């Protein structure tokens, strides 16, 4: 399929679902890693003020076995989904620049609100419409 516009790509449902789950898994993994201690194994505090970059880290109690298992499970699923999305049969239908644009577009296809037949945005993320006083023409700023 030769696409002239990024919106012309007709992604198969399983590819869209795989990409959506990949985003979800990556977000869950990132959130988990942010809340876990900096070291997997228990580690003493690190203080280095003599180097070119001062480094200070509090002691780490390490990760529990459950935390390690959860990280491993999410990383394994992330890899499975990444392979599924990148090796999907859909990509063989596209050539050259279309393939590049389609792959780049797929990463953001879930970022935009859906459009109904009239072209109006629907669903969450629609910031226009009755009751929304934010945006151009309103000097009061966002409501609290």
C-alpha cells in the first residue's frame, strides 16, 4: 500500500493491540524501576566527592525476590512484544519511505483522540467543547 499521508496507514488490529500493550508494559516497567532501590543487591552508601562528578547514593536494601521476579516478567513480556511488533507481517507490505513513516507513526497512533465520521474528536483527550474555558482568548488561566 503506497501511503501519501501518515493517516493512510491501515494497521492490522493485532499490530495495534501489540503496540498498545508494549507501551503499557514499558510504562509499568518504568514505574516499577523508579520506585525500587538503586541497587538490585544490598549495597552500602556511595559517596565520592573526589571525582570529576560528585556522587552520593544512600545505602540500598536491594530488591526483594518478588520485585526481581516482577522486573524479569515485565522485561520478558516487553521483549516478546517488541519482537512481535517489529517482525509483524504487515511491514513486508510496505516499501522504502512508507515503511519508515508507518513504523514511526505506529508508535504514536494511540496518542491522538479518535475521530468520528464528521471529523470531530471524541472520547478522552478532547479539550474543546462546552465548559472548557482554557486556551486562546481566556486570560484567566486554567481553572483550579
